[in-house]
């Protein structure tokens, strides 16, 4: 069972006040291939009960993820650490922007308790950006990893981190804690960064992923992008080459869905056949694993994908 742990405290404060100044964007009608069944099964209700009883808040709910029905049916949920407020204001993201509060010193232990209680075989840990912290939250990530290892030594750990921009030594702190999978999403092609991901730097993110492999080649590396933001096909193919030059193992490609009218609009709904073509090309370029479909998300099927990653490495390298 794969879960991303998030100890956000939900409230009713407005999200992205600076985005509210943008003019409303028209919302395109979703094609049939992006539509999903509404949640509500008995197993979904059981997952919902577990989440609420443990006083956790899911990114599945906060982000309006289209896969919530499928994932919660399987008792998979997505959570986040280090608070509910991000120091950046990316145009695709619905997480609140502002000055975050202090880190919760009990959070690593609380996350470990939740992992143990839920009996997770594979867990994914993500976070908001914390540019306000000297290390960007790197030590907190490491503390969470160590706490999980202590309570659940058989659980494999995947992390989805910020870029730790201008935080010397931060990446090394996280890698030294030895997660099984290190994921950092590029999100989009470089030509779209100024509008979509203005606080980040494309080649810094590429270098961060490359550096993980240099420090510890045994850690699987992973990155993901959204399409439908106005990118050109040749830009996506170049991005694949950039990731392979950094020895990234796993690429995810999914359809961008605008959280609200205030966010970056969906420029185009990419067809399932185009996603299949991207997967074929990415596999030919040498990724160990590729997930490319309209509903693909970074932590979707993370536990199953980890097993596939291990098998693919054995098949290719014999280790």
C-alpha cells in the first residue's frame, strides 16, 4: 500500500491571494478520457475513516486529484509534511501561498506512527516548498525517513522533494538518509517556467537529480511533468534527453488539470494516443520505467511502480 504522508492542518483561509488578481480563465470541457467515476464505495469510506481518525489531511482532497476514487478504493492516500503553506506561488498548484509557521518537531515520529499503524509496504513523503528555512526542510525530510526506518524497517520510502534552491548542503542531508526513491518533478518544459514555475530553475532541477545519482547510485531517481500547458512535442522530447543525461530512472507524464479559473488554463487536452507515443519514445531513450497517460500522477501506483523499477534494474544490469 502506497501512501504519501501529509500533516497539513486544513483551514478556510483563502489560497493564493496573489493569483486572485489574475483574470478568470475559460475552462475547457473535459474529454471523456479524463473523466473518472465519483468516489463512494465501502472501501473508499474505510480509507476516509482511517484518514479522519488519524487527524490527517490528504493532498488527494486538497488538490482535487482525479484518481481519489481509485486510490482510496485500494487504501492509497496522498499526504504532505512541513505545513500547509508554501513559500512559492506556482501557477498550476492549489496549495496556499504565504509565510509558513515553524516545523512541528513531533511530525517525524507522528508520520512513523501512522505508517506503522496503516501497515504500509511503500510510503511516499512530499512537502510544500520551505524557502524560509536555512536548509529548505532537508533535515526534516531526513528525520522523517529515519523515524519510519526505526518503526517500520520493511517499508520502502519514496520522497518527492522541493528543489532546495540556493540551500548549500541540503540535498546531501536528504540523500544521506537513503530513501529508496528520490523524486523531484520538473513539472513542465523550460520555456514555460517563467509563467508556470517562476520560483524554480529548470537546469538546477536537472542538476539536483543528477547529483543524487552521483552521491548514491543505488537510489532510484524519478521526475514528472504535466502536458497541456502549451508545450511543443519537441520540447518534451528534449526534456527526456535532459533527464536521461542526468541518469534519471523513472519518468511520469500526465495531463495538466487547472485547479480553478485563477490558475494557468489548460491549453490542450492531450489524447491517449499521444501519451502512448510519449511512452514509446521515453522507453527507447533508456528510462527504466515510464508512466504516461492522461491520469498519471507522481505518486499514483507508487508501490507497484517501485516493484517494477527493481525488476527493470535487475533485467538490465543484473543487480
